[in-house]
C-alpha cells in the first residue's frame, strides 16, 4: 500500500485526483477525509431543524406537559 497526500476541494461529491498522482493509483483506493473546516454546533442544529429526524411513535410534549414537570 502506498500513501499519497494532497489537498482538494470537494465539488458535487467528487474529489479530483491530481494528474501527477493518477498513474500511481490503482482501481481500488482507501480514502480518509480529514476536514480542515470545523462543523459548528449551530450548523448541526440548523440542519436538524430544517430536516428533522422522524421517529415512529414519537410525539413532542404539549406546552401544558412541559410546564407540568416544573
């Protein structure tokens, strides 16, 4: 196994292998992605608010149920 390191931008889910490395890669490769960009907690929350996870049988508390607990 040979390790090749380069920086690239992901475009439409694809990573372009630089020309100088194409001859050194086979048809099967192992890919490890180390992101240089940190994902902020608020980004995750914003994403979940826009695309909530749906769970079978789940119903959120009613306003009255929330205040009953205090």
